[in-house]
């Protein structure tokens, strides 16, 4: 597999610096393999996994231990120790077990323990606030949603990169073949100028025709220079998408070129169910995940309207031979109860109102986003359909212009036409070919636009 990968990358590298055309698929393949944004997008799901791991840590068992001692005037006033394990469960109940070991001359009598320590084991539970949801469970639910959302974020990043990459490729294609076409037109104008000049010297043609021919040379040279500058710019843009496996930027070689001009079939309209694509669109899915996370936050805020009621119960026993379960008596225990609740709950009611407003706002944004996506997809379909028709029109126009030019050239060679008419025919042919090239590239780019709008380019 590694050798195959090296072979593929080697062939693409050769295409960048040799006469082998750099195809669209090869270009996209190299971008997908090594572009930094692809590497960054691969990190997104890892963030989700890391946040999920962090949230799960809220349910990790904890070892606890405290020791307080006091010595004064040669006496040990007290030594109070408590060592145990606490395990918070999913259902809001905390299981705890441990041992107390307290001694000293001035120890509070209720804190005294047997010489071997006092074992305890029991639970702590929230019967009001925190019974159905608490911060730990809310964090874990949110982390799971965030993990799914990070996958959708990755889809969006890759989709956008492929869209920009494909768009740049066809800009490069258009610039290359436009320059090539104008170079050929300039060469023809130079050859005609030299021929007209020679015939004018021989007296077979008026010298004013050399002015006409020379003017065509200057005009076409100006167009050629603009096209060459544009092509160099597109090459530079193209190079920004090319990276090596070692994350080093690559440059297009001077001889690198896109695929040759062909009368290929235009990008076809993609049959799809708009509702299905829109409902599964990453933008909408991410926003729906955001609503879900806000709903978790709303539940947490609503839970804080309840009183905080905490109950603790621990069974007690004196270990015998380090066995905490020997002579266990259910009548030996300690328990506690606490309750707390603000009188007006203004902070809690305010937090809940804010949470509800955020959900309402996000749901409205979701509806607006869905409408915008529908519009963009429909517009892209209209543009693609139009580009297919325009491509067919200019393909025919270029073909007809070429036929007229060839006929005019034959008439010119037979002395039945003028230099002015031949120049006009050539100009119409060049314009038709440039328009045909433009719609070839535009058709492919609009196809990418539709894929970008529907998030289906990856």
C-alpha cells in the first residue's frame, strides 16, 4: 500500500513539472492527501472525542483522604483521619465507602472511633435539584452531541476546500487555453503582417494594408499580454492548493498544464430530492445539534427551580481483623438531611427565561437557514441548467465561426475578399472560441457550486 501511495504521488509530482497534463482528478487527489486544511479537518473529530473523554471524567471514582492532628505541650490533642473512595453514578447517587480513625486526649466524644477505626459505607442522593439532571450529566450529553457536531464541521470544511480547489482548477484551465488561443491568433497576425509587407514591397498590394495588418498585430499582442498575466496569476493561485506529504508547499512547473481542450459532455443536472438533501445538510444538522445542546441547558436551568434536598446514609461497623463486614449490624448507622431553596428564585427564573429565548432564537435561525439553503440549491440548479444551454450555443457558434473563417480565407487567397473582412472573421472566431472556453469552465464551476450548496463534494 505504501509503495502504491508513493507511486501515485510520484506520478502527480511528475505531472506538475513535466508535459503530462495535470488532470482534475489528479489535482483533487493531491489536495485531499496533503492539504493542511484536510489535516485540520481530521483534527475536528478528535476534539469531540477529547471533550467526551473529559465529560466522562465527571463520573470517575475518587480516592479521598484527610488527616488533621494537633500537638501542644507534649500532648496529642487530637488526630482525625478519614480515608475513602467516592463513586458518583449516572443516576445522581454517590456511593461512598471509607474508614474513620480518630483519637486524642481532647477529642470531641462524638468523634471517637474504635482503636481499629470505624468503617462506613453508604450513599448520598439528591431528592430535589439534581435528581433527574445535574451538571455532570448535562456535560456528558453535550459532549456526545458535540462529538457528532464535530463530524459535520469536518464535512463542511472538506466540502468547502474541494469547491475552492475545483473552482481554481477550471480558472486555470480557462486561463491556459485562452492564452494558447490568443498566442495562435497573434502568430497568425504576425505571419499575415509579414506576408502583406512582402507583397506590398513587390507592388502587389497597397501599403495601407500593412497598417491594417500591423494594427491587428498590436491589438492581439495586447490581448495576449493580458492573458499571460492572468495565466500567471491563476498558476500562483493553483499552487496554493498543492502541498507535499511533508507539508511543504509545491509550485506548478513552467511546463505544467491542465487537460487538453475537448468537446466533452457538460456537467449534467444531478437528480436529487431537495428536501432530503436539505434536511441532512451539515449546516442544518449543526444548528439542530445546537438546539439540542440548548435544550439540555434549559433542562438544567429548569431543574434549579427545585429545592436542593440532599440525603446521606452510611452504615457503620468496627472492623475485626481488618474485615469491615464482620459483625455487621444495620442498627449502627449515621444519616443526614439538608434542604436549601431561595425564596424568590429570581436568578433561577431569569436563567430559565434566557435559556428559552436562546432556543427560540436558534430555532428561528434554523428556519431561516433552511430557506436560504433551499434558495441557493435552486439557484445553483438554474445556473447549471442555463450553463448547459449556453455551452451548447457557444459550441455551435465556435464551429460556425470557424467554418466562416475558413471560407473567408479561401476567398482571400483567391483575391475575392479583403484584409479587413478576413480580420473581422478571425476576430469573430477568436471571440466565439473564448466564449466557448469561458462556458466550458463556468459549467464545471457551477457544477461545483451545486455540490457546495448541497454539501456533496466529499
